[in-house]
């Protein structure tokens, strides 16, 4: 890369939807840090100003006006190095980009708002007192080099010749994303014979976790720089210096960090003081460790109906123990003397959530993916809460994460055994994640066969529990791709 630009600054921020002032402040802080280290060009994540997944906000006139104003304000804060980032713009009929609207009219009364608009991530080049909208999938000259910009992260090799490829994707993290992204970016860099930069945000929105891990890759297919995963950061890479060997973290370490980030963001973004967790579920030990690691023991409390449960003491958290006998008697009395475990479980969950909210805490649902997909929970019972951190994990994932904590917390995970339901988990994965037709799982050409009774039983349970899943709290999505995890699944299981 024989160019005048040798130092590239990367900013990795955690933007919130519509929080322009704080988002702008984070960018300026990272930009100045890069500038102090001699950056020739600084790159920030997509939607670093307007926030991750703004949803319906992005189609409002006020949101577009605020985005434009924030870009102009940001340009006034810049120094000698240009800043490259992306922001949402509106598309109108005939695929024309919406450039800006004058005035501050009422969004709801404005007839323009009744039209069907969509949003599009568009790259912007910011220099001192200057804002230039760029074309995605196109090249532009910046600081004496030809830069190709793209807001997607799909594997692509443009026909155009360029010195630097900058990718500004706004896609959620998933298990295996780091390895896939590194391999793709290295291939692009080596095939194009140019440096490739991929800048990603961090944060959590609506159960989707953004992992960061932004990187710079040389034309020789080597990783020159990688920012930490699930953390905000700013760093400068000098392309003239020899590259250092950078290894990706282990898969379990990344998954643990993703869950901790998701828990922490949901607590902070929703103004909770901490989390309250049930202590009587098989997944409670892992859930408790994740919450303590992400928030600290002082911000975690437990609730248990078992007087002999010592999990709270082992975790070092406070514990609330309602009167289980009186509660069971009240449930029986409410039904005229008839015992009901379903009513008792719902009453326990109601008390747990009430206790959590009285302390300003978020209540976590302990269910895993197998229980959720098969409907092995009661509506307003174990399935109730604000967040389901483990709701996207199969039994084997929960087991592997528990194994990771075994040495550190031997008193919690010392008696771990291999996870059961192996065949059940694989069938659910085929049907719900891979969109495999049920009949295909029974054909002889498959590398493994399942019993027809097992497949059909799970198929019926997936269909029958679709409505129950709509009542679930937010599930942290850590498996990929996210679009395969949509509920309900009924329409595609009628095989």
C-alpha cells in the first residue's frame, strides 16, 4: 500500500438509538485519542451517531433532521484527520435517497409521514466543517488514497482498483461470527491486494448483541489490528510497522463475554439497579455466575423457595426466601382445596418479579432453548421475567459454559455431568435453526437418522408452543443467523 496514509485510527463505540449527544461525545473522545497518536484517517462504526437498530425512529422527520445536525456538529469538532462513518438516510419512491427536510413540523400531522419510507445506511466522509455523503459500494479519494466503502459485510471483491477497503456493517454478533469475519476479510485483502478495515459497534438492542472486534487486515492476508470484543475502544495502527501475531479468543470465552455484555446492557439501558435471579432451577448456577461476573455480587440478588438451597451463599449474593408453606396453602385455598402445581408456580413467579421490581431490579428467566422451543414452561410461570439470558443456548452450550467456570467455581460446578437430551437438541436445531423439513430428517441419505416418533413429537410440540413463545421475555440472540430464530414456527412445520 504505497500511499501517503500510513496510520489508521479505529473507534469502537456503543451507540444507543436516538441518543445523539452521548453518541457524539463518544465519537469525539475516540477521535481525539486517535488524533493524539498521529492517525491520518479515523474510522467509526456504522450508526455510531444515530444508534443501533433505531427501528421506527429512523423513519421520522425529526430523526433524520437530528442525524443531519449531529453530523454537522461532529464535523466542527474534527481536527486534521478525516473521519469516515455511516448514518441512516431515508429512501423515497424511485429509490432516491432522502437528503433532508426543512422545518420542524409535527411528525404525526405531516402527510409526508403517511408515505411508505425505508432507511438505508449510507457512508459519510467528515472533515473540518465539511460533511460529504458517499455512495456505498463506490470508491473515493481520501487523503491521497483511493478508499472503497461498503456498509455490508458479505464476501465481495469489487472490480474497481483501490488502496483501502472500509467496511461499516451494522449486523449483530453470533457464535462463530468472529472466525467467519476474520477469514472473509483476510480473503478480500489478499485477493484485492489492498488493506481491509472492518469497523463494528458494540452494544445490545432488543436481544441482539453487537460484538465489536473491529480489525485491520493487510494485503498479505494478515491481521494487523483487532480491537477487543464487547468493549469500547480506540486505537491506531501504523501500516509501515511489522504485524504482530493476533489470535482469536476461544469460542466459549467469546460466548461468555457476549452474554455478560447482553445482561449488563439490558440492566443499564433500562435503568435497573441490578438483577434478581431464581435459585431453584438447574440453570441457576450458570445464570448466577454470569450475572455476578457482569454486574458484581452487590447488584445481584436471588430468590429461593428451598430453605436448604445454598447457591446464594456460594455466589456471595443476597437471597429472599418467601414462605413456601403459606404460599402453597394459599394456592390450594384459591382453588377450593384442590392442589395445583401450575398455580403455585405462577404465584411464585409473581412474587419473584414483584420483589425484583420493588428493588428496581430486572428479573431473569432461567430457561434454556430446549425448554423454550418445546414449550416446557408455564405462561406467567418460569417463562416470566424481563430477560432470558440463556434462552438461545442448548443444553450442550450450557454444559460447556459451566465447564469453563468449573475451576473458578468448583463448589458450583463440581458435580457436572454430560448434558442429556442430545437427540432432542439436534432435532430442534435441524427444525428450528436450519429450517430442515421434518420428513428430511427421516431419509436414509442423512448422515444420521432419528426415530420418526421423536421427530413428529418434537414437531408437534414446536407447533403447539408457538403462542406461548410470544409471551416470553427478551431472549439474548447468540446463535446465527438471527433471522432463523423468528417465532412462531408453525407455518413452516406443516410437513
